[in-house]
């Protein structure tokens, strides 16, 4: 990823499946399709800036839809509330 790219160029959109909806409730976690070249630190920073939240942990995987970031939020932030702001429901 090039330096100076904004958060919106790192995080493309939420990735929603039945499994991600279940994890949103159980693990306070959301998944996003992100820039394939973005590091976990860049993803964490972008999510925190876009949604004004604190991220506990970011894990990534490469799938057929591109790079997917699994983002777990700290206890004071609700993944369900963040999901509603992003248009998950």
C-alpha cells in the first residue's frame, strides 16, 4: 500500500455471511474486505479512524472475495452498533 492513502482506500466494505453475523454477537467481531496490500496495522488504524472505535485485534485471510480482515473490537464498543452504522443490517 502506498503511504498517504486514506482509511477509505484500505477498507472497502463489510463482508457479511451467516457466520459473520453469529461472530458479531458472540465475539464482538466484524469482517471487512480490505486492500490486498494493507498490513494489519494499517487496517487497524483505518477502522479506528473510519468508525471512531478501538480495535482489539485484526486477523486476515485471503479468499475468493479478496483479502478479508476479521476485526475484534474492545469491550466498550459494540460490533452490532458498528455493523448497523456500516449498513450490515
